[in-house]
C-alpha cells in the first residue's frame, strides 16, 4: 500500500481537507498519513472533522504522532509526562480512526542528557515501554522512526536506534530519506530490523539535509533499494501534490 503524508496538504485550516482527499484518491493513493502537528493537530475536538472527511472516501489512515516541543526522554519529569500524555491521547484517537500504524519520534538530547548518557537511556527506554504497553491496550501498531542528521536528534543510525529501543517490544518506522542524510546504510538498516519494520517514510534529498523531495530527485539509490523494501505501508512524505504525483509514478515504475 502506498499512501501520502499530510505534509503535502498546504492549507492552514481543515476547510479544504475533503477536497484534498478527493485529489489524493484520484491520484491513486491507498491511504493518507495524518500529521498531528500545528496547525492540524488530531485532538478530541478535531476528530469528528477528520472522521467525516474520511467517511466519504475509501482511503485508509496512518498517523504521525506530535513531535515538535515533545521529549519522551526529558530529565524534567513534568515535561516528560506531558509528552507521554499527548502520545497516549494520540493513540486513543488513532484507534478511533482505525489507523493502520502510528509513527512516533524517539526522545532527543539536551545538555543534561549528554552528560548523563546511561540515565538518559534508562529514561528513554522506560518511556518507550509505556508507549508500547498503550499500543497493546488500544490495539494500535506503533513504529519508532529513525531521525535525520541534526544536532540534538537521537537514533540517527540503525545502531543507535537499536540501542535506544533495547528490549522494548515496539515496531520501527523506516524513514529512507532520513537515513540518506546520515549513514546511507540502507542494507544494514534492513538487515538489522527486518520484520520489525512496520511502516516506511519515502522521500529524497541530496544527502546533506532533510529536504523531502520526490523520490528520484535526490541521491537515494531507489533502483536497488525499492525491490528490497518490506511489503508494508509506504507513506510518501513530500511537500505538495505535484511532487506526490511524480513520486508515486516513479515508485510504481520501480515496484
């Protein structure tokens, strides 16, 4: 299944969302990935709007949980608990939408976590354990996403993502574009995580920054990579419908 992320929805309100869904469906996508970020947070208040919009279409739903201003691995307990509370609410709402999968970002580093790496890892894993338990409770599949090259972000390589997760029973969202900005070791990532990869984010870049270009417009080696990608949900993360059309055609020609 190939879907389109809401990163390609450019309106600041949800007034044009139903019309946008019509265009996405007409392009041939199978699902839409809601991105619960400003200004389109998925909340108890906005849930009816999203439900009504999807009821008129055959599109399935995946969900990207909020990540800006959240830190699951914060040493500050109040910030950490607030972040976890938002993730928990998101999982409840995802279940209401019958979401196929929910992607979450791992925690990120701070001055205190850099100086206390062992404690930071302990806090990080405990947060992920709690999230994994909530996923089981609400019947929602959860994938932790690998991060792009950026100073404070964690889990930028497959080795570090494996270390962060440890023995926590939780899935992986493999972001191809993100890995292209770090090691570019696609084979290593696929071999390391295998069937733990439950969702994919597909986009391209020059290898230097997280540009979210359409596949084929950057340096990701798609021709050799696409045949090796797992048969799961693939979400195209691009900035507009024009890029979405190009990216979908490109991927279908290779798949």
